[in-house]
């Protein structure tokens, strides 16, 4: 399968590392913001074509699909461009940074009939899969999720410590992971959602601290704390308080409430959530089916984010 990848930064390279392990996939073209750094990454991964134009890459012969790991503000327009070019597409989280754009992507996907998937990686991490499988088997029922998403990011840098050309966002990017996962794990729509945020950063123009509270139709509740001001430990920690045990997940690791490690190595083909996410995308294309984390499945998450944004803006 011949694909293009747009985004030569930290997350684009995570996808390139994952694709190397999957096999049967050729990255024909790498798209980046600046040509020379993009060529450098292309050489590193043995990609023969590098460009700053998504349209140029989409026009190359034999391209079947695109993976977009580009700045948030470009996501919706680029997904629609790929779909209109007849290409299946996976876009990194978030799908969009507005409700109108999220709806526009869903309309474009329905018109195209193509596979369109969003990188909601938590659905694929083995730790969260382990919980999901036990909920499906009737062994667990979530009472509460307590989630902390913490970074130290007072300047506009990416995960590689390089300057970003765009600004990250606690609500539309980082909260999206937990809003979607909460609904996915409870198997229930979010009935109530509230948010408060701290001061707006004078240069970045975003809130550096935020708190979100949610209640699912099942009655389960979720409390999410987010910060760009936290010096450590960094990352996202998920505490599942269930009717039959407590579990703490951090990326691909899982422990129970007594600090005992749970072996999740046999849950799926890999312990790498990005690789599993990419495997699902390629399998859905080959099998002509809807993928897990399709745009239709994750759309309710973005409706909730839009509702929370309206709340926050009304309190400014």
C-alpha cells in the first residue's frame, strides 16, 4: 500500500517508526512545512520524495492513503482535501478545533465513502484495551475516572524540544483524548460536562491550566485536570475506579489499586499504541470497513468540546 505522510515533526516520526514495524506499507512522499528539514527526515527513513505541498503529494501516482500529523489548525481542511482527492485518511488528534469544522469533515467522509480515522490513541493502548475488554465481558463497571494530563510547556516547543509553528491547546487537543475515552469506556454518551480554566498566557494566548468534569448517561463521572505548568511527573495518568477494582493506566502500562503490575503484553500484537492505531487504519482500508475511531465514532467528543468552549468563553 502506497501512502503519503504529512508532518515531519515529533509525531510524524512516531508514525514512521510504527510503519517500519508493520510491513507492506510504502511511504512514497513526506510533506513538511520547510523543505530541507523535511528532506532530512525523508533521508532518515528512506522516503524518496519530500515536498512542502500536500497537493503535490496527493497527485503522485499510486497513492492510496494519507496520514496527517500536521498542526491542529490545518487538520480539518487537509482531511477534506485528501478525501476529495480520493484518498483514505488518518488524521492525528484532534479532528478539528471547532464544531463547524468537525461537522464539515464528517460530511466530506460520508460523501466520499472512504476510510477516515482520527488518532484517538487511547482506544488502542493495551492498558485501556485491557479495561475495555473486561467491561465488555461484564467483569467491570466504571464508577469514576480521575485523569491528570500534565506537561511543562511555557514556551511553544514540541515533544522533540523544537520550536512549533502553531500553538497547542489543552481543550481541543489534550482534553479530546479523555473526553472520547470516557464515553468509549462507559459505552455511554456524555450527559453533563463543565469546565473552568486558569489565566490566559500573555504570549501564547491559551489557558495553561484547566479542569473538566463530566457525567455519562450511565451515571459514571470523570474529573480531568490539565496543565502546561506542571514540572513533573509528566504525561497522562488515568485512574479507573470500578465496582470491581481500581486500575491506573499510563500509556501502555497498567497497575491495580495495590500497585501490582498487570501484564498487558498479550492484549494485542504490539505494546505501541501508535503502531496499533496505524494497523487498524491499514486493515480498515484493506477490508473496506469502518475503523475504530472513525470520524463518525469520535464526532460526539468534538460536540462536547465545543460545548465546553462555549462555557469557558461565556465566563471570560
